[in-house]
C-alpha cells in the first residue's frame, strides 16, 4: 500500500500541530533535550512503520528518527533489547516498542523512565490497555497498539454444514474432529512451538477455564487449580486425538497464519493481523473466512491482552523529543494509519466505532469485545523467566511427556521458585 497525497498532507499537518502542543507541555521526567532518536521495534511484518516515521521526519528534520528493526520473534527481540539495556550508559535505543508484558520487567530493572500521565491522552484509549503500561502505580510507557486473540474460521465450510462458529470448547472440538476431515482440512491450531506464543495460548486456556497463573505482581503463584488442569488438558487432548495437528507444535504466528491462509485449517487462534492478511487478494481463503471471540468451556473464553507499548530508555539522549514522538504515534490520525496500513489494532477507542473502518475491517466490533474482556499475561518483574517455565512445561504436556495434572503441579513448583528469588 502507498501513501495518498491527502494522507501525507494530513499527517504533516498533524505533526506540526503536535509539535506546538507538545512543546508547550512539561518535559518527560529526567530532563529535556531535543534531537535525533532511534526507535527499536520487532520486525515490521507489514512495512507500515517506515512511512509513519517519514511523516514525522519531514516535519521534524532536527529530530529525525532512525528505525531499528529487530527480529520478528518476541523472544529474540526481548533478548536483543535487554542485552543493549544491560550495557549501561545510553545504548543504541532511545524509544523502545516493547511487548506489553515487558513493561513491569523493564521498569523494575530501571531501564525505562517514568512518564507524566498528563502528557498523553490516556482517557481516549481502550481502558484495559492503560494498565499494561503501568508498574507499581506509575506510568512507564504509553500504549501504542493493542491486541486480542480471535478464532478465525472457514465461513464457507461452516455455511455448507449449516452450523454456526463455535461458542464453546465442545463445539470447537466436535467441529474440528468431524467437519474438518470431510473437507480435507486439519481441525484447529494455535501457536504451540515453545516460545512466547505458547505462553499466550496456555494462559488463554487457563483464563478461559476460570483460572490464573500468578497474582500480586508476580509474588503469588495461583496456577495449581482445576481450571489450569482443564485448560491445559483441553489443548493436550487435541494433540493426542489429532484434531490439533502435530505440525501445530512447530507453529509461531506466521507459520500458523500461513497454514490457514493456504487452506489447510478449519479453525485458527491468531491475532487480527492474520485475518487481514488471509483476506487479502491472492490468499486462497480470501472472502471465505470469519472471526469470533475465543470460545471457552461453557461460553465465551478469555483472550490474553497483546500489543505493545512505547517506552523511553532511561539514558535516552533526547527525552523531550522521545515524548513528542510518542505523542505523535499515539495521536488519532496516526493510530488510524496503524490500522489501515499495518493491520494492527489501535489503542484509540473511537476508531472501533468508525463506520468506514468497520466496513473495511469487519472484525473490529468483535475485536473490541475481545480487548475489553481480555486479561493481561501474569505481571512479574521476572516475566522472561515465568514465560520460559510456562513454555517448557506446557510443551511437555502437549507432546505427551507429562499428563496435564502432573504438568500443572510442576508448573506451580517451578513458578514458585521464580517468584521467591
């Protein structure tokens, strides 16, 4: 997709207006300073971010932003960011586009600076996303994009069968076992490779069954419950019985999206970008898919709240410019472009009720519901360790190395060791 002249002019006007508005406000905590910046982010899969930053750079030649793209894997991006931040001094990155669940870790480590809430229009955001940017009651980042898992399905196949999309796990399991084989399809997949995506899928299963993993900012382990055994058991049973294909144990977001887009799956749990890409021209399933909120044991399930926040390195060269850039990227006009160019869910609440956007992105009302009812991943200053434990233990359950009950007991023990360090 290319910029239209009108969109380019609109962003240029917006940038000039923001320059005046932000310069009159208080500076970010820790001092001022304007000048060039670097913005570090995970790989930009849709290529939307470069043009957004070009709009800023045209209007702010003395505060040019250099985009640094890290790997698109969350784990690899986390590793590179933390290596740089642990190095002390300034490091390479001024502004960091971080996974929502890294905010607590980065804040507790002193790597990112607190931000004044009055400088950003937080009341215009979807309410759940603001909590992801706080730690111990202080704002350490600004929500940039949000996300919630959706269940994508082959609408054409379910229409032929005369059945609605699944509302419960029993519906999903039945259709994946009985309908998918009739059409030469695998039943259901998510992201089950042992990486951050598996932590998300496991948390959604536990949350949907009414359970939790950690409480009290990561100091209390709550996972040893019937709900956790039910949620992990649901996924493990799917692999054991075959309606979750064994190939799904190797899937991350892109691999699972590609399997669905190539017409191999009846159901897929993924982020909304997968719906947008699978609906695009050239996709084998374009015009044949739908999206609903995730099912649970007895009705609607619970998605994990995804997305990313923009944070300022404690040692940023120009913190005032960094805050101005964040204000620009979270403005309503730019947030609209985040959706229309990047297929990423914006944090501005008003955009979810825009009739033009709903016509273009028919899943928006469903996504809004999913975001408003989503739950965050467990907050912990040691989140990287928490996630590694969840990945390893749940993968052993999915591959049959441990029963779900044994896996939950082990999960509780190993998370307790992390929490008590």
